[in-house]
């Protein structure tokens, strides 16, 4: 098979334009157009003229787009890279901590190579995985990444495919796994030429972001292969350790074997071949444990899924914000339910949705690490009106409580870049659509989305304003100031380091059994106590000190005023937390 062969059943005739020369292609009955040209290892620019078109289209499986998503494709051989991660054997998700970052705003330069220069910070912090927001080709210079249209490419403004290989290699050489965020539920609005080639999109199904992919209609076998091959490309050719699957609830698939189950099968087979763990994590709005149930138990067999319920319950109890989708979580009971049962909405009424939502997790058989939890992430910050972080509204005590509950929870914790030092920079929604009409539509859509949340539309920044992007870049002078006296950013960073070290040192904090977690709380006095085997986490959400009947050796405290009392109790100042280990008999 030639590297220039292309599936284009909607075109009767396809001409390959290769380095300015035209090559007629042969159409097969299966819709593939072929040409007798082999790869030679050199760089070639190419595109396809479909039927009588005079403007070449990029390769749907293009590996490079040096001139953007509307330009010609360029050949790239990923096997030519000399990897230095030969001793990397991967790592399991269980017991791990994830750090989510966006390449364009992680550093001032916004490139993969500049991100490498900050990896030692993550090693020192104590995380295990770097989760990278989508890097596939999108139109424009900056974007969250969810408007990608060429899934096999690496965005050129980030450095292109070889820079991506250098980044993964550098992570592995430092002991960090890499999870790549991928989007298979829709394509971006600009530069999507796939419908000209074939029925990639579903004619009768759409979601919030556009038409759904054709996963179950006529010719959907090739569309599914397009997705599965892309997933395996990241894991095999780019040495990635896992994939975060964006909004799987938006995948429309009525087949007997769902795409997610098929993906799980393919990834398990590849994992057996390469001899290292490969992880699939779903973002799902369904609260359906079917996703993370093993295939042997008739589930889809994904490894983990995000838990918005944890975020919402923690956010509301820290901030008091209870509008829109936060409404049902306005109690410590909601947080206790999530900690003990995984989901809050499990065949219960969701006021925001106006219906019963979710299904209970089998807590006897499901390990807790299958739920990925966070106090902040790109969505929960970036989809707020002004992109404000918790550091914008919480006091230092509140920020410390967020860290304690996330990092001592029974689940898999995830941090969002900058959270570990209470970054003061927002993380806003930003786009760089060259088409003015797309920019206007995007800005209008954002304001409409916020109607249910009660946020003031007048304060919503314009996604197309370059300043929305610039404001969102991390300020690395905050965690590493020139001043000798540590400020809030340094103190919070030290707190995160200490908590992450504690999590690795104390076995109870990574125990994956739901039955080993017990929660008690008082709504009026605003305290919550979590028992995790021989470890107790006590939290005072209130504005006044409380005395609690828990005892043990203090392993960690957020406030120097935490004190053990003579009667075997502990005194917690306002907005504080402590981690205790029982002394035993």
C-alpha cells in the first residue's frame, strides 16, 4: 500500500499533487484511490484534487501541515526519530497522580520544546502523568485544541510531530507518563475537508459542537478504522501511555459492539505487544459505570473516567456557589456521598437536567482509582464566564482544603497546570478563527451557554481577542520569585509537594477499596471527617474553630493552629484540615 493511497468514495476521480506534479490515481470498488508510489524517506509536499476541483485538499491522515490545515500535507516518518526512552516500561494508572496542561499556555513560548524545560518542576512536584490537551491540527495560531480537523498531525505552532516525540521522550526519561487528550466526537468548524472525501460525518446526528462522526451508518467501517488507527498511532508510534477520550457521551453508535469497547480491545492487544500499560480514560457526562466495567463483565473495558460530581460537590462546599449545574451539590452530604459511592447522581433527580440521571457504581467490585477527580480542570475553569480559578475567590485555607481533599481522596487525583501554586492568571476560552463569522458565532455561543449559570454576559471575554490567550499563560515568576520571603504561591506549592509526598508514603491514601472509606459530617458546624483505614482526614469548612473527637499522630496540617487536645480530640481552626494516623494499640 502506498503512503499516498486515500479513501475517497465520494470522488469518482482523484489526482495526487506531489511536489507540483500530477499523478492519476486508480479508484477501487471499496472507495480507495491508489497510486504506485512508495515512501522514500524524503520530505514531500502533497495534496489531492477531487474530481474537477482545482484546489488541493490535505491528506485526511496527514502527519504534517507546515502551512496550516488548508495547505498541502507534508510527509513525515515517525520511525526516523531516535528514541531515548528504552528503559521506560510505563506505569499503571492505579496509585498515580495526573497533571493536566495546555501546550500553548503552559509556557510563555507555548511550544513543546519550551514545555520540556519545565518538566523538572513536575518531577519535583511529585506527579506521575502529564495529560496534554489536544495537539492535533486546528485552524489559526492558538486554540484549546478541541477544534482540531486533522487528527493525525501535531499542530505546527507547537513544533510539529518531531517536537512532540522529543516531549514524550523527555517525559519518559524523567519518569513521567504521557496521556494525550483526543477528540473523536466532532471536528472543528474550519478546515474540515473530510466530508468531501467520504461519509465521515453522521447526516442525522449532531452534538453541541457540530455533526457527529458516522460510527454506525453506511461505510462506517472505514470511519471507525480512521479513529482506531489514530488512537493506536499515539500509543505506538509516539510512545504515549494513555488517551483521554473527550466527551464520549457525544459518540453516536448503535452497533452491537460500541466504538469504545472496540477501542478497548485494540488497545489491550497493543499493550500486550509493547509490554507496557496503556490507559484509556473517558470524559463522560453519563455517570454510567458501563464504561469502566471490564469487558469480561460485559462492560466497555475502559480504565477510568472523569468525575464531575466530585468537582461540583467540592466546589460548592468551598465557594458557596450553587447556581446552574452546581445546585444539587449544595451540601456536605453530597460530598460525603461522592467519597463513599463514587457518583452523586446515581438514578437520582438532576435538577439541572430536569430528569433522573446516572447509575450506581458496584462499590464491592470497582476500584476507586477508576474515577479521576479534580478541584479544577480546563473545562471547569475555562467554561466559567471569566475563566477564573479558585485562587480568584478562595482564601488560602480554602485552597489548602481543596488540595487535601483531592490528593487524599480514594480516587485518581488530577491537577490543572498552575493550581499547585495558586496561579493568579485566569484560563479563559480562546480561539483564533481566521474567519470573522466563525469568531462572532463562537463569542455569541459562549454567552448563550452561560444563561443557565446566571453569569453576567458583559464580563465574558471575547474568545477571538488575542489578549484572552495571552492572559491565560502561566506566570512562572509566581512559584519561583526573586524575593526571599515566601508568599502565598510558594506556600501553596510547598503544601502540594508535601501532600503528594505523603500520598506516596502512606499506603492507605492509595487503597483502591471503596469499603475502606467512611465519611462523617455535620452540615451545621461545617466539618467533615474521612476515615481511610488507619488514616483520618478531618476538614473544617466553617468560619469558626471546631473540636472533633478524632485522634492520632498528625501527618499533615494546613494550619499551625491545629492542635491535639488532652481528651483525645483535635481542634481545627476555621478553614483548615489535618491528616492523622492512628497510633494503634
